[in-house]
C-alpha cells in the first residue's frame, strides 16, 4: 500500500546531512548517480536492505550492488582484491563499473540473494559519494524504479514511479551516463566474464586487462540465472508496446498508423525529415549525431516520456554498432521490448 509522502530534496548541505542521517538510521533515500537514480540503504543493515526490495517490488533473488566512496571500504565487503580487479578499479573507478568479488561474512545474505559473491562499485557522482561519506556506510542501491519498469534518470522519474513507497529523493539533476553500470565477474580472475553491458564499453575492460572478456550471450538459461539474476529477460519495460527495428524501413513513414511513434537513434537528414513531416508521421530521436554516449544518456528519459504520452505503439531503432555503448543500449532496448 502506498502510504508515504514522497519529498524531493535539493542538494543543500543541510539536506545532505539530513538524508545521510536517514541512511545511517536504516532508512531509504533515492540518490542520483552518474548511471541512473538508485534507491539506497545501509548495505550492512539487512532490515534496511529488505525495505529496498519491498519498495521496488523486487524479487529476493535479484541481488543488490554495493556502493563505496573509498577503496578502504572494500576490505569489509570482499575477501580478496585480485590484481585484475585492482587494474580495473584503477582505470575506471570512480565510474560506471561494477566488480563481482568473493564476499565477506559482513555482507548480509539479503544483499547478495544468498550468493557467495558481492557486486561492488565506486560511483563518480559527487552527491552519491557525499552521502556514502556522511553516512559512513557502504550503500546498497538498485535502480529507483518499480521492479521491471524503465530505469529513472531524473528525480521526477523516481517520483512518478515510487511515489507513496519512499519518503526521500535527492535531486541531482539528470544522470550523465544514463544506463546502468557494466558488471564484470572476477571471482575467477583468470577468466573474467561480462554479466551486463553498461556505461563502460567491454573493449575498454579487455584492453585494460590485456585479455578478452567473455560476454554472457543472448537469452539466459535457467541455470545461469543464479549467476546474473538481474538479467531476467523482460526488464526496463514501458507499458506501451515496443517494437524494435534493426533499421527503420523507408516505407514506415508513409504507412505509420496515427497513434504510433518512431524513436530513432539519430536525427534524420534534413530532406528525409521534410518528407517525414509531410507524411504526418510522429518521430523522436535519441541524439543529433548517433554518438552512443549521447543515445545512452537520453534513452531511458525518452522511453519514460513516450510511455507517459498516449501512444498505442513505439517503434524503436536499435543502435547500429557493437562498439562503445551500442551493446548496452541494445541490451536495454531488447529487454524493454521482451514479452516475458
Ligand atoms: P541493478 O538492478 O541495476 O541494481 O543491478 C543489480 C544487478 O547486479 C543484479 O541484477 C545482478 O545482475 C548483478 N549482481 C548484483 N550482485 C551480484 C552478485 N553477487 N553476483 C552476480 N551478479 C550480481
Ligand atoms: Mg534496475
């Protein structure tokens, strides 16, 4: 039952102290990060973490990422920090990279869904870091949205999704990366495995490690779900039906039923735009140039906006590249369009 009054807080020093005290006392706060907004709680307090699952309607078999502000906080969470993890942390922390390591006994089972591993990230967002420092706690934080819905990249997205279920949202403006972190499993450091494409391209990880990174492919089987439980197939989903296209067919503009909208990766050339407008078709685009960082930054915001508008169907174009943030963009779009 939604019963709470949900307030959005501006990031004043007083509010930061107040929200940090709420976290230290076992409360929840929705926080901005460079990836998406997170719903944070003290990672070492099982009751606080349980409240995250309740507020989101998140199943207990989907573990949480733990966020730290300093490397010294890692010792409390992970039993070892292999050279491969050090190299990646050196290159990409603070930033949108999550490392899966062996966990210590201090990390509650509810955080890791009973797995012997823990997922850890050092975020770059100054407000998130400040709350970790002021609260003095590592913070568990999944995306601050109802489970399965589109991830939030503004404070308003959080409020629209979780109003009545949480009391506090810290407003840090729009998230600059716009997709979740890349997750790499380093439990066997000699054989790193990419569990989720995200804000750091896999080729950058491979280049830092000096070896290829195995990518978990396509639809996951039941047996691999325990390893990457958040990779449940249907996820990030708008309520409006979403249809994907490798490339938007040229014919679509003449035959698009009214009530349907097309979401392109980039702004069409001027002459095409003129003929689309002449045909009366509705469209939107994710970037001016097709740059994957710009597309990623705008992706969830565009899906949230189109889903609030009364379209009967959204046609979205997939990113045409496997480089940069292309795989992360397509992973989110494919899961958003999945039926189950
Ligand atoms: P999010 O829902 O964006 O917070 O991402 C959390 C995801 O991180 C989960 O859904 C899992 O895919 C992954 N994850 C978290 N903890 C672990 C872990 N201990 N082992 C493997 N994957 C994990
Ligand atoms: Mg999420």
